[in-house]
């Protein structure tokens, strides 16, 4: 009963915080947010298409790679009468790669979404327009190569982490990886590697900056705030930030020397929503 009451109370808090924050955003930056969100919406739509494609059934009698299984495999029996373990399902990139039209649309949306995904990094790294364009081109080429690896893995009945596929990925991407490292330089390359572990925080800082209107968040503030939020967040075994794991008190205390009062007010509202969602999720799982 206490758990249910706690969920109800947190739901009310979450809705109130979200409504308050949404009202602020609507007053301050609705027009600019609508314009900047278009690429993100297209990318999100493509992600939804991936899941729809993944649910489509293969033609009768064929496996996920389009091959005809032999009768023993189809019956789930080996020559010794033992049952074969279930084959691993292809990952989303393999599903995209197996359909040429879906691959083309995906790469188009991937390229258009790079300014959303890496816009903050490009600003923090101080890339010129020409360098930013080259960075986006290299990232698109690398993703196209990764699709080729995924397609080859699916055709050969392998996973993309198989040693053969990792070797193929290195072979295809080696020149682009080198070109990207040369373009960014050691300092920005290290920042790039760190940036890629902070996905949910990057989105938070970008949304935060877009919500400020006249109280603009400058590049130095964004860089410092991203570091503060990273230090206040939990990380998984791969070093990636765990979504909605920010220690709000730690983050607000550390950001007090970075943000002005108006900026801090908006950040506090955003973090309250995140904290309420995390607590609500924990209570729901424990019910």
C-alpha cells in the first residue's frame, strides 16, 4: 500500500514539474525548438522503422538472412538427435543492412541527424564550418561501412562482434578513423571519445540550452555543465552514463559557479523531472 501511495505521490510531482517546465519552455523558446527538433524527429522516426522492420516475418522457409535452412536445422535437431540452441536474433543494424532501401533511408537520416547528435561537440571542439562538414562526412562514411559489416555478418550467419567481422570493420574504417583523428587532434579526439559515453547528458544539455531563450548558454558553460553532470551520474560497466541517474543535489551544487540564477532555475526544473521519473521507475519495479 505504501508503495502504491508513493507511486501516486511521485506521479503527481512528476506531472506538476513537467507541466511547469513545459510552460517555461513554451514561453521562452517554442519557435526555435520546433526548428531545431526537425532532424531529431526524422531520426526518431527511422528508429521506429527499424523496430517495425525487425518484427516483419521472413519469407516462408527462410531464415533472417534469406537462406533456406536444411531440414535438420528447421526441425531443431542435429545429426545426433540433440536440439540446436536458438540462433541469435540480428541486431537493428543487421536488419537495416539487409534491406537496400531501408539502408539508404537510414543513412540519409543519420547524416541529417548528426548536427543534432554532435552539434554540441562541434561547438565545444571549435570546428570551422569546413572541418565540421568533413567531420560529418567521415562519420557518415564510417556508419555506411558499419552497415556493410552488419550485412556481411548476417549473410555469413555471424554476429557483428565476431573476430572476423571486427577485422572487416577495421579494414573498412581504418582510413576514416585515421582521418577523423587527424582532423580533431589529440585533445578534441579525447573529448569526442568522452562525449560518446554521455548520450543522455548531451541531450539534456542541448535541451537545456535550447530552453533558455535570452539567457543563452555559451560553449564554455555547456562544456563545464556536461562535465559536472557526468561526475554526478552513475555509469555502467562500459563507462557509459546510466540514463536518469544524476545526483541532483551534487549537480546543482557543482553548477552554481557555472550558471546564473535564471539558468539555474531552469536546470533545477529539468533535473526535478528526471529525478521524479527515476524514483517512479524504481517504485514501479519494486511493486
